């Protein structure tokens, strides 16, 4: 199971929606569409910029 499939499974489980940040080496329009539909708040493309990752985490925690 890839990460996006896991996110879709979590969303379909019916529990409270988790706060999701996605890191992927495949940022495509299809991945962005599926991730947004599954409730992903931020998609970070690899290679990761540590400052951007920390900013995304901080933003998600502030919500």
C-alpha cells in the first residue's frame, strides 16, 4: 500500500479526520487531486526542504 492509498483508507474508516501532511517524490496533478480529496493539508515534494517541512507542521498544528 502506498502513502496515498493509506490516506484514502484512513479517510474512509469513518473516524475523526487526521491532520495529514504528505511527502512524495511524485507531485503530479493526479496525486494533488487525490490527496486534496482525501483531506491532505499540505503536499511536500522531495527532496524536502527542512524549513518548509517545519513551517507546514507548525501551520497544521496552529489550525
